[in-house]
């Protein structure tokens, strides 16, 4: 089982060595690798319940440190930067969650600074804890230093022999709402970029905690090479977005995919002006080839559908020249598809270039052991902070059903409970115990019974209701137990609607969920055996999950081959 993971790791290491190998057929080259993040929003690690959870500071740290070690051996260099919104979630943090959020924010800031960290922009979420909580030092060229002790100035640093200028900008309205004095980011970025160029910067990078249109404006107007987006980044930008002579790039939110820019500068000709701005071409890379293949496949499918529809209609009302142009387009796409099928990425023969890629932080990537241990300690601290704020669940009025717990069910339903014990629902709480998450309400809520419900459970008040028990599906059963199951009408529900399941089995936490398939896992001898037979032959939830995990592992290997 470990072989594909090991192969994945060594393939990634081989790619890193290939990128940083100096010289070769192109003569003297200087190389720098810039990893970038944005919109992390206090995410330390993802929910581990999906088939291929993306994220994890320990995996990001492992990627950056291995690349840095390889670069040192080759005389190259590595830098990590963040484009803002690093510390806190998108939504306002409630007083009850404040201490836990501050612990996560401090952890992220500290661990980023232990890496070859170049700086971070200032996002609105970074100000959630107040100015005093902003860390690490921030680059914000359009914010005045007065009242902003966290600010640091734009600067030029040398990475792998390349002089890189770094500056940051933030949304002026966001800064003003926090009581800071701020100006329009675009003119400030233009001014700072010119100043960094005058100091010898060959490459200028802007960390922009802005919306994409504002980031594109800076890319168009300022003498910069890259603008890294840090606000509303979503799934990131798999390909660099060219705007004028610059490129806008973005990593994915919550560390799901970190960005990697590999920049290669070749010695200029002896006649080149020493202060002339260099033109850095987008060399794509294996990932770009794969993306283009996918684009062509989708476009061909659409064009073929149009041509078929027009042929069936007899061409009535459709311009013949237009149809002919579509056929030519199809032929050209098919020819490009054939070329790309055999394509192997190679750098440009001449000139400076870069390759941009998003690295999904999948389970296949090794974790940094030291950070993983620190995360376990953080989990414990966050759990303690949460439990200090814990409140009992709402009390039920007299005569209202409450949650009795599986032990009460077992007195009459021995066969059903025996079958339940064979399901993953019965082990849901143990998953949290093993993972150190019993004090994390965002995890506990889906691993206990009756969470947040009247007469149910809540964080710190889960006794006898740990795991996903009978009453999660059938409703609170105290009145049913009291009446020995003879009440009329029944106080519990026999059939469970899909909406009950999707409270937790949603895309964020259970990406392979299908109602009928998952029912096949929890119905059987002694527990809905007749309903199980009615479902008939078909995939089970376990099978869907195993297939998704295998697909994710194969996708990781394919990603490496295409890079």
C-alpha cells in the first residue's frame, strides 16, 4: 500500500531536482522557486472524512522544506510568500470560539516564519482578531505605518542569484475600517515597483489581498512580473492569467493547493541595458499541457454535438460558411490533441521563463513529522479552549422526547444494536478519540447523537450519546422507551429521509455520499433486512469510498507524470 506514495514522493523530488539543475544546454541560468499561498483562513488541516482531503500545514511544510534542501545542494533558492487572509476564517469569529481561533492563528504565523518566508499581505480576515493580533509582519505599501506596528517595508532579496522585489497591497476600505490610514492600492503598487526596480530588482512580485479585478489592474499598470491573489481565491488559478506584461496567479483556499513558481533567468546579452526590464515567458509545464488536453476534449465534444445536430436538421437556417468554419476548427483541435498526446514538456530554447503549478496537498504527500507533532499539541490546546466555553444542550420541557442513548435501545432491540455495532457509525466517536478531536465542535457535531438538539448532546456534554447511534436516524426515543414501544402513534420514525443524512454527509465532509448506496451499509440482518432487499444489488457506500480513494491515488500519480 505504501509503494504508490513512495513513488509519488520520489517523483516529486526528481521534478524539483530537474528544475533546479543549473546550466545545461542553455548556458548559465539562475533559478528561484517561489511557493505561494493565499486565503488560508486559519485552516490548519482539512476534515479527514473525505476520500482525498486536501490541505494540511504539515504537508505544506514538507513540500517547502524538501524543495529548499534540494535547492541548497544545487546552489539555487526557495522562498514562501502569502498573499493575505492567513489567520482567521472568512466569517466573524464568535466570542465562544475566539480563544481557539487565536491559537490557530498564532500557530500558523509561527510555523510560516520557520520556513524560508518572505512575507504576507494584509487581508480583511487577518484583522479579525484586532490590530494587536496581526502577525507575522505584513507588506502593505498603501497603508501608513502610524498605528500599524505589524507593517514592514517592501524590499529586494536575492533567491538563487535572482534579485526579487516583494511588495504587498491591501484593500483600502478594509484597512480604514480597522482604523488605519490607507490609499488606493494601484498607485501605491506602481510607485513601490518602480522603487524596487531602481534598487536592482529583476523580478517584482506583488502580494495582493484584493479581489481579482483590482489585482488585474495592478498587473496592467505597474512594472511588476507577478501578482499573487489573496482574496476570494476559491480553487485557485491552475494557469497564470496574463495581464499586459505581468501574470496573476492564485493558490487555492485553506491550503488545498499551494502555488509554485519556478523562475529561470538566463544571462542577458552583453549589449543589454543593465536596468532593462526582463521579459519572462510563461513556459507552461506538464500541468499546463494536461489542462490544455482537457480543454480540447471538452471543446471537441461540444463542437461534435453541434455538427451532429446541424446535420440532422438538414442545415436549414444555418450559414454554410459558419458550419465549414466549425469543421475546420474541429480538424485543428483534433490535430492539436494528437500532438499533445505525444508532447513532452521542455523549456524554451532561449530567453527567461517561468512555470507555474498548483500542488494539491493530498494524503500522498509525506507530512513533516515535527509539525505533525506540534499540530497534535495544538489540537489538545484548542480542545481545552473550546471545552472551557462549552454549554449544555437545551433542556426539554416536561413530556417532550429526549435522547436516551443506545443502551436503552438494546434492552428490546438486541439484534438491531448487534448489527449497528458492525457499522462505521458505531465507531464514529473512536475516530475523534484517535485523532485528538473530541474537543473540536466542528468535528464532534457529526460524530455524536443529538448534537445541538433539545435533550440531546453538545460539546463536552456527550455522555451516553457518543458515536452515531440509533436516535440519529430515528429521532429522540425517551418516550418510546418509557412506553416499552407501545405508544400510538410511534414516538420515533422508522424510515429515515435523505435530508437527515445530508446534515453531515455533504460534499465538504462526505464527497462520495449516495443515499441508496450508504443505506446498503447500515441495513442488514436484524436491522431493516427487508428494506435492504428492496434496495437490490448495487454499490455500497464502502465501495464508493474505496473507489474514490483509488481514483485520488491514481490522480496524484498522473499529476506527477504530467508535471
